[in-house]
C-alpha cells in the first residue's frame, strides 16, 4: 500500500501546518569536506568510515560529507559534532545486517544498541537523501530462530545525539528500525518496520513522513509503530504530524497498533508519550489504537504498562484506520493539539 509518486509529492508539498520547512537545503553552501566514491575517483575517499575519521579531526567545525550513489556495506558511528552526511537519493544506501543476538567479530553479541547500521553519538548531525537499512533477514529468522534476538536497528540516535536533522531519508528494518534519543527532527522521510520500529525516549518530531508497516507473513499482529520510553518530566515524546500511516501489500486490516508504552529496564520514571496529529491512517490500524507492554518493576514483579497510564494521544486522524474516541483511544482537543508546536516539542530548538 505504498504512496504513488504523484500522491507523495502532493502529500509532502502540503501546507506547513506546523511551520516546519518540508525540506532542508539540498547541500551546504561551501564545498564538500569529503566525497565518498567507491570507484576511487581522484580527490575522494572510498568509505564513509574514512570520511568520518577525517571529520573527527575537524575539532567540531561543520564537516560536510557527500556520498555518491551505491550501496555502502558499512557499520558506522558518527562521533564528531556538526557533521552532515548527504547522498544522492534512495540509490545511495548504507546497508549492514546485524541483530541483537548475532555475534560481533570479537565473539560478543551485538545487542540491540550495538546492532545499528548507523549510530549518531554527537550533537548537530544532519542526514539527507540517503537510504539507511538494516539488512538482517528478520523473516527467515522467524522460521529458524537462529539469531537468538531479532532486534535489528537501522538508525540509532544515541544518548550523546541532540539536535539531529534527518531529511528525505529512507530508513528500513523490521524490529526496532529507528532508536531515538535527544531532540530530533525528521522531515519527508519513509520509515518502515514491524515490531516497535520507532522507539526511545527522544523528543522527536516526524513532519510529513510516511510510516510503513512491513508484512510479516502469518503473524496475527503485524506490529507496533511506536514504543516511547519518555521521561516523566519531559512533556513531549514521539510526535507524528501530518504523516501518512501506510502498509506494505498483504498487511491485513486491523493488524497493527499505533504503539505501546515502553518502560525500559523497569524504570518507573519512564511514562511513554506518542501523539499522532492530523495523520492519514490505512485500515491496518486496529480500532483500539494502542496496547500494553510488559515490564519488570524494581521489586522484580512482572507487570503490564497500560496505555491509559501513559501519554498516548491523537488529533484529527483520518482515513480508514482513524478510529472514534474510545477509552483506549484518547483524542486531543484543538487547543491541546495547538500546543504541539515545533519549538515546544523540540524543547526550544526549531530545527
């Protein structure tokens, strides 16, 4: 159930209801500090890893990296602040297959946090016009259970990340596709997955993005779009504004939840916050909208964190998956929704 090209152009070009630009500037005004070209063209470097090593020598000054078209089978960490990584569209792809239960070269397990294809661990990073993919074969692993842990992150915004901008990117995985901490702005992106595929404690704004549930053959519940682990004293969490909530062909009706609240590590100060504002929703979204998530509390007791005890809301949803107000599907008033300005959501940073 993808968006046709013309429909997507209209969708992204629609009015800036939140006052956020629908696209970031195509490229920096200065020359590129590094160009990554696997063909070895003179004046370029062969890998993103090599370009990021150069960025670390820049002492924090803005550093712009251009990736030429191609598939870069790399697993990278951005440790330098103020780095821009820009590709030439979806045909420029970072792709690596790692999962939580698989072994690292040193013999340990990747774990969820270590599985990411691209990890951001610095402030002021911008990503543009890229595909970022975790190529771990989730569907085959459902048959073999060989991995011992199928969480496989494509993009991770770690605890040191803040003021991250992600524009016109495709972010692909299945379980745990996108981990977000800090403050982050996503514009005109396509993010796909199944289980808890946008998760974390970030104050993150998703502006005119396409959020796509992937088909898991034979699964009664196809997945959960969001799993927020928002600190209780943080007023906003994962905010989806003017987004298109879509599905791959074959994903059944009434098979997917908008999300469930994640109390990571049993931390009682995490009270998940997700909000869907003016989003179009396909018929795969279940009528109840949200569901509970299990956790172990500090006393070792297994409990369920119920949606009613978290901060999970909608405003002006439309489309066949838009449900009526219900006990489990709470709607904001127009005045309440108006408080979700970019500056408020992003804690004073406007992107």
